[in-house]
C-alpha cells in the first residue's frame, strides 16, 4: 500500500515537502510515486528547468527518473538495518528546479513488514524457585526480541498450560513487552524437582510469527527471607558524555537472614537490553552502578536498568528494582551546514538579491544547545536570507565589480546558543564573471617617439600600450591609427601599427631636412560588446643625422677655383678672403671648422678654424715667396659622427701695387671681424637705417663738389635696381688706397640683379643654418682712378699701368673675386672697349653725377613669409664671382651677397 501525503507551502520560492511510503524488502524498480506529477509540475519543462536531486540528500535505496519524475526503489530496503528499533523510519530526498529556484522535500516512510519472528536469547531458559515461594510470587523471564516494530513487533507470550504457573505479560514505558512467571500454586520439591514448559513469544503480524524456548523451572530448598530494596524504582540524572567510571547510583538491598542467606549479590536482570549492558556496569558486591561506555543524549535521553538482588543462601529468592537514568544534554554537537546548490559564477552586473546558493543548517543538540544563529563572515557583498525552516539562501547585497574583486570566498558561520557555544563554518567560492565596463587606457596620454633620419622603411620605432582591466574578449585590445594628413599625405603612408601588439613601424625613410616632426593619434579598442575605446597622441620627432657634407658657397670662381689678390705690402693678419660654407644638418652636425690642407708649406697663411677667415701669417718676402700665386686647398669639416668634409680651392695672387686705403681697410676689417659676430649683428640691425641715410648725404655732398669734373666713367656692366645709387666717384688721387670705411651695408630690395649670388653666413663661423635670409649689399665709395686717368684711359688700353690699375680696382678690398676685371679676364677685350661700351650699362644718374667707375648694387629676391628682418640674412660682398661662366661677358662688375642666418 502506498500512502501519498502532499503538503504544499510556498515560502520564498521553496515548496514544502511531499510524503510517500514504501514497504521494506520491496524489489528493485518498485514504483514509489511520481514526484513531478504529484506536485503538478509541467512535464515539458522538467528538462529545461534542470530537475535534479540535491547531492547531499541522495540515498542508495531510492532513485528518481529525472525525465519523468518517477521515484522508484533502487536497492532492497531493510528497515531493521536502517532504523533499528525506531518507531518511525523515514528516508529523505531533496529535489529542486531552476529558473526559478524551487525546492521540494520528499519524505519516504519505510513501512515495516512482518519479516522477522520473535526470538529468545537462549533456547533453554532455567528458573530456580524455592519451594517455599508463596503463590503470587513473580519471576521475570528473559525477554524475546523481535526486530520488527509497530503491529509486527512482539505482542504477547504464551506458556504451556499447567497447574502451577501462569504468565503475566507487561509493557515497559518504551513499549517493549516482557513476561513474568507467576506462581499460582505452591511447589513441592519432593513431589517434582523440575518443571518443563514451552515458552512462546508471539508478534502482532498477519499472519503472526512465533518464537519458542524451553522453560525449565528448578525447585529449590527454601530460604525464608528475600532481599528487599529501599524502593522499587530509582530515578537519577546523568550528563551525556560522562567519563567512564562515573557513578550512576549506589543501590542498597537488605536481607534479614544471616550468613550466606543474608549476603546479597547484585546483578542486572535477564531481560535488560544489550545496549544498557554496554553503557553501564554494576558491582555485584556493592550494588554500585557506573558508566562503562559513551552515553549520548542524541542516541537516547532515557535508559531503564533492571537490577536484581539475591542472597547467597540456599533457595535464594531474588528481589528486583528499576533504575531510570535520564540523560541530560550537553552542547557537544556543533551545527552542521549543508549546501544544496551553489552558483559557480555571478555577473558583475547582477542585481541585488540574486540567489547565489541554497543551504541548510542543523544541530543534533536540544533546546538551547540546538538553537542556531547563522551569519556570513566578513565584509562581502552578500547576505543570508531565511527561506524555509532551517534553509537559507545567499543573495547579493550590492553591486559587484570584477575589477576590484574577481572572486569572493563566502564563509557561512553557524553558532549555537549552548554553553559553551559551538560554531561551524563552511566556505564557498563565488567567481564574478566579467562585463565590458572598462575602456582600454593607454599607459601615457602622449608618446614622444624619437626616430633617427634615414631609417630603414618598415623599421620598428616604438610601441604604444593600452591596458584594459577586463578579461577575455573584453580585454582583447586592437590598435589602429586615426587618419590625418601629414604634408598633404595620409599619416598611414608614414607609419603603420600592429593591431595586436601596438608596435609602430616607419613606412618610409624620414629626412630631417624635410620633416622635423609630426603628430598623429592612435586608437585602442577592446573586443567586448559594446566595444569601448580610447585615444593617445603620438609625436614622432626626427633626429638629425650627419648625412650632409658642408657646402662651400663662397668664394666662388671660375671652374670652382676662387682667385684672391694679395698685396706684397700686406701686413701680418691681412684678410685675404673668408671661406663661407653651409651644412644642411643641425646642431653639432652643422658646426663647421676650417683648415688649410695644401699649399701653405712655407707658412704664409693662417686660417681661423671657426670663422673661415684666411689671413696672412707674415709679411711677403721676395726670397721666401718668389711665386706670384699660391694654390691653397681649404677643407671644411663638420663635427658630426662620423664627420663629413668638403674642400675649396683658392688661388692667391700677389699684386705689386697696392693703394694705402686697401691696406687700411683690410687691417680695419681684420680687427672688426674678430669681434663677436652677435654684437656686430645687434649694432648693425639698430643702425642700418642711419648708415643708409648718412651714406646718401655723404654721396650727395661729394657729387656736388665734383660737378666741375667733365669726364665720368662707369665700369660696371649692370646697375642694381631699386637700391641706392652705388656708383662711386673717381678718386681724387690715383694712388689713393681703398679702405674698409669706403664700404657701407645697404638693405637690398626685392629685385634680383644680374650676376648676384646669395651666400648664407653663420654667426661665429658656423655656417649652413636654415634660417631665412634678408638681403644687404656693400657699396664702395672708392674711386678707382683719377679723372685724368679716366680721360686718358681709351688711349692707354694696352699699357701695363692700365692693366695694373684695373686689376687693383676690380679686386676691391680682397673680399672676393671680380668677374670682368679679374686677372683671368681677356685683356684684349678690355683694351678694345670704347668709351660708349664702358658706359653703356651705367644709369643716367651715374653719368650725370659723375659717380665712380664701379656700381655695386644689391640683388633682390622675392619676399615671402620666411624672410626674417635681420641684416645678417644677405650680405652683399662686392667682387665675388657669382654668375655662370656664360654670363661673365655681360659687364665689368658683379655682386656677391653673403646671407647671414638669423640666430636664436
């Protein structure tokens, strides 16, 4: 018979218990009940809701089909083996479903069947009774044992029908039956010394089962007095877990007889249970009952001990008493925590109240010792929520952040209220699953990347790194370059990036002289959903490399060789020329030094290694300097690593006749050039306008004084446009020397003159800077020859004096080559030139005012935004060869301009 009890009670998502019963000894596969159907569950959703048994509640005797919810017998159930003599034998299962969580407690009562007959401990039972025993005397018999319970347990005893005895069956407080043999008629040993009967124990099963034993009654001689206990029932209290040897009670029985008949021996009665014999012992002489085993309140709270006292006399009659031992509870059992289900991980976006685990807490102790307080240990974002009876759920108690803590160890502590209090703790580990809630972050907002120019295309230049505190796909970072233009081209033609590592590569070889730096942005994004990103700025700074040799730009001459005059009367320190060079590099790579490599074996010259000035080291000696020309090879070397160099060839020609002004100009200029170039630039910048105005006034005054002269000449082929008149008057004396004071600095306009060259000059001897230029020119006020000389010049074409004077005039002050008037110019052409030819290129102003034979005018360059307002940008040095060879025949004069770079 199967009895079904269904109790339905919903409390916080947990459904109360359902109860079945099953008989013991049922065969494997015996149907017990359909849990899913009896609970009214949707059979189609059992699988999707993961219908399952709580592992901790599983039993080998029963099994549940998870597909249809049928509960059936898995193994043979022996109730006596499982529950012993317990009146109720229950098996428990806990099943649950997810989404939402529902828990069901299933109780299965194992119903006893009458499968065990009663049995006596011994097949022969002997009872000794004195013949003097009076009718009504009772003699307890050894009890039979039936492992079945309830109606199948031992019900009664029977004895063979006789005239002397009958059985009185009594029931103990625990429900057990025992029989006492009652004397109905006095015995006479002399008539019958022993009586034999069949003692039968009968249970209450259907059909009933029986067990028998042979009862032998021996009739003894009489002992008139029997021992007497103080009271028939004793009641004592004993604390559980009392140590062995603890006194339970001290019994005392008295016997009025003397001698052996009055000497009492104590013992347990025959029908006492074996468990009592295991836990207690009695001293036969003293009647002292002590603890000899482990007394456990949870096993039993009450024990009954039956004691008999018998004297040592013949035909002794035993006296009986009962000792009730009440076991008091001691808080010796800590609470037990059992987790029914645990969620392995929870999302960091989980809402407060999300269920993490289901657990139950029990305590075997009673009353105050069994009351439990449960809590979660530590500061964690979880809390306990009571669910059903002793069940609790662990739920989230606030927001979670995996980046702060990717897992939590949740420790549940259960503590009872006993004295002393006992506690138990159990921990579970809850993993926090990641959500994409953090954007990648670069290790720095701006990266400065230094790349040496002339790098190999495709070379690694730097690495950018972004970090994402998320994990998995949410932390998988890819890099990209945000498009922008660099000098009109996409930045992606300059650099590339490895989208996985963030390594940056140069896609081209950079040139510092064309591009000094550029900036772009790098983007890092993760692979989460939705994807998050951030940006960083990368500034690529090109580092200069010494890849440009110095370039000599002055002095320039025919076929790359410059010719410079040197008066034989020049003093030591006389400025022969200045080597001007530039280097497209920067810094130390553009700092230049100058030296004479060849042609100065006799030590005639010395070179300033910083400024490039070539000066005489001694006077010209006829003996030591018989040659008319010095072939010098000048080397210009930068300070890069490795250093690069260039050379310039200079022919220095000795001149016999030198005017005094020339020497003074060279001497003055020699002193001035030794000044700090920066100071000169500052002074010149402030006074250039004043000098220009003063020069015009002086020029006008001198022209007015020379109106009496009737012959004018102009030896230059081109006059500079847009600048102040640069034709100088004839010298009043043929032998007057050209001095440095005869040269003034004039700012040039934006018109380019024929035969003009721009030469950058760097301060303190360092040339080659990239600074912008502003044009200035030197204008001579020296007159090359007297008026009479100019009048007679056509008739003296072929004279050596004319050639010498022309040579001296064309060479100026020694600052550079002249083109038409230098020594390598065709003298024949000069000799056959007519007066008209000489003045054909002179302006009307020159012809009218009688300016000198040479017009030095500044070249003009188109003005743009890069032109700096600094007179150092262009320095117009007369006499320097700056036009191609094919244009040398266009006129006598050409201009040479030196560009002085602007300094910081």
